[in-house]
C-alpha cells in the first residue's frame, strides 16, 4: 500500500487530500473544520480528518506532498519587491514575518503539523503542476490539453500543456505580473467586492451591464495577443507595490474611485463588470483556440481560480474547438492539495492510470459523512426531535411535497463536498418556479440582499429540455453556465421590461419573472447549472425525480448550506445551528426530518444575532 497526503496551505483555502494506491480516499478544506472562511492556516484539522477516513496514522504515510515550492515563491516576492522598491517596502515588511516563520521552514512545519512521527518523504510540487495534476489525473480523458489559469502561483500565472496516460507535461506559461486572474481581481477590488472571494459576484453583476469599456480595457490596460497571452500595462495597477490593486490612473479611466464595500451599485459598476467579463471570456477563448492548435488535443481540462468563471467555461464549450471539457471542482488552491498527491502517484512513482468513464472525482463527495444513528444521537443530546423515515421513498415524497409547498429545506446527505460549491450534500433547496424564492432564500436564510439568482440542480437526463445544452453534456460540478431554453421563457410586458433593464434596485430587476423557473434565471436568461446523475449522487437524483413526478419540473434551487460569510456546514451540529439561527423551514439530516416549530423558531431568534456576528461579510 502507498499512502500519499497532499497539503495546500498558507496562501488561501488550505486543504488536505489523501490518495491511497491511486484512489482519492479523502479531501477537505480547513475552513470547514475551523469555521473560518478561506482559512489559510496549516490544515491540521483537514489532515486529521483525512488520516481518520483512511484509518491511518502519520507513521503510515509514505509521502507528504506540498502544492508549492516555498523557495521559488520567496524569490519571486523578493525580486518583485526589489524591482519596485522603495514603494514596495511596506507590504514587503508586512509579508515577511509570515514567510520567515512558516514558509521557509516548511519541512519542519510539515513534520510538526502532522501530529505524530512520520518517515514520509516530503515532496514539493510546483504550484501550476499541482493545479494541472488536479485537472488531468481525475478527468475521464486518456489524453487532453491542460490549461491552468491562476491569480498568482510561483512565477507563472497561466500555463498550458498536455496530459497523456499517466504523465503531464507543461509546455508554456505567462509570467507574473501578467495574470488574467489578477486582472480580474483588480476589477473585483475596484467594484467594491472582496478580492479572492468576490470574483463570482463580479461575474454575477456582469449581465446587468453593457461591455462599453471593453475597448478601453484592451486599448489601455491589456495587450491581448491572438494566442490569448497578455501584457498588462502596469502604470494602471498597484499590486506590486501596495496593498491596494488599482491606482489613480485606473480610477480616472473608469470615472471615479473604487466603490466602497456595501455601498449602492451604479450602472457604471455594472458596465465595468460586463466589460472585464467580456475581456476575460475573450482571453479564455483565445487561449483555448491557441492551445487546441498547439497540442492537437480534442479534450481540455482546466484548473486554477479563473477556471471557476463558469460563464467563460460555458462559452469555451459552446464556441471553442474542443469536443469536451473537464474542470477540477476544487479549481482554486484547495485543489492543489489533491493535485500534489496525484502528481506523486502518477508522475513520480510512474503508476499506470485508467481513466474512469465519468471521472474519478467521485462527485467531489470526499469529505466527512455521518450515519443516521450518529445524527439521532446528536439530536437526542440537543433534546431535539425529528421524524426518522425507514422507507426512502416515503422520505423523498414527503420532502418533495414540502418543497412544492414553497418550504425551504436544509439538505444534509452523505459526504461533504470538496471545493467551493455545494453539490447536493450540504445544500439548501427550494422550488425554482416560485417568483418569491430568490428573495425569500436570500433575506430569510442567507441574510443578504443579493442581485444574483440561485443555481439550478437539474436531472441530467431532463437537462436538454430546459437548458441549451448538448444532449449528454454534463455539468456535475456547477461549473458551466447555459441559457434557459426559449420555450421556457415567458413574455415580459414593456413596463416590466423597463424594470428588468433599468431599475436602479437590482433586486427588483432579478425578481422579474422571465422564465418558468425565475429563481434560477439571470437577467440575460443564463443559469449556472448543475446536472444530477444517478451514479454520482443517487439520493439527490431520486429527490429531483420525486419533485418532477409531483410538479413536472425536474429542477430545484441548490444553494450552499450556510449564512453569508460562513463556510459551508460540515457536521450535523453545524447544520442544526444554522437551521436554528435562520428561517429555514425543514432540516433533513440523513433519514431524519426536523421541522421548525414555535419553540425552535423562538430559540433561533434568540441566537441569531450572536450566530451571524461570528462571520465576516464577504
Ligand atoms: Fe493557485
């Protein structure tokens, strides 16, 4: 037996992954255990969980793989700061102590952090190699082109290469500071969202705007080459010298200072969002065309933070030259832990690889799971009562009925997801046909006002009846955007159309009923969809089927099980606390259904404020 532990830490989204004899046994992000979103600390809890899941102690590990080479990264920091000295000195000083303390002494930190003696060999893989490995090795393809698009890894920030059988080979890269990810993050910052987590909000804002600044961006900020590589004009950016990302020249270009967080969104911000999204899509499409021509591969795999831009992914699939696309669901740095471990198994140890028909990511359900007995035990400790269903059909019919009645359901089943999206294991579900559902779920459950619609989960086999998707095309990890089909859209009268296009309050715009499933349809009729198949997620598939039989609609709203700023719930205790503190109507923990009654509602109201105060706004 060969056991390999992969670790990513110290930058963003720490995580651990365990690969035993080539099989992904466990993977989880540290934030889920510490309840600190994007926790960058050494992933002690995630490692502990992975070892437990694999029934191993640190002494049984053969290899520990770290997703980054600390010294390369250190040299990059040093050289960048020296090049921009002395303005860079302040942020240099701020970054240094951390580096000195943890990163340069990685070997010692790793050995200490494992929580027990080990003879494991320590391997440091390259940042982009880790991303590339996480994209190719679990994919269903024997051969594929690989593209990694990142904020910033080591030197390179975008790479492409080829995966064949059990090897990956990176061919070329674009170097820091010329990064598509950082360009996108600079605009995220400018529009008043948090860098490294608000990028998806910028993407969600884009459909409200017109890309009127696209030419300006391509003229002044970015020299986008035909091959998709780009050269940023650093006169407009500030991320080498300072702690902000854009400077006064940038602000002058777009007609004002950066938007303050939580302040009203103006049409200008929406147009800026639409413009940078258009530029990002164009860059991704060009990279796709170039890589297709260079490698001759028919399939493409993607990873790196930018691969979470599902709008660009959808266009790449529809307009690009590749037959098929597979994206690592933990595309950000957390996935680097998995990539590093798989890299050791295939590339270093040269083990044979047999791609699985769907993929070997197992639906990304790689985290902790709990039995119904464990749930029952927990609930009795809380003096809480629930109804235990012995018959699964009865359970699912019951829940489908509640959903059709407009109830909001917390859905806690099986092993927790690895990656930023809830895929039906730690989800909150609702009826997408309800015109009020978007507002209800945001205001009463998530405690936020959102201008974005929710994501639909749809039965795989029925998806082409609702969304513009090739028959057989999957989106199991919610990483593709597809339009709602014409015949599912509803006519909008001229007055409502004006609201939809011009109302200053985006919540009124997003709540215009424009399709049969308004809660999941964006203002441009796009939907960020997840297809549910029987193999990866059998019980969720059966629930959707029960809802479909009852209503004729094979779609449910699927949003992550958390309040704003909170990491997705991990344990039954996390889920129960969140259920109490919110206006969620029903909680399904494995086979047990807990309904909100007057007493729990009251108790929840008392704890709500303290609960919400624990999480930072994102
Ligand atoms: Fe990365």
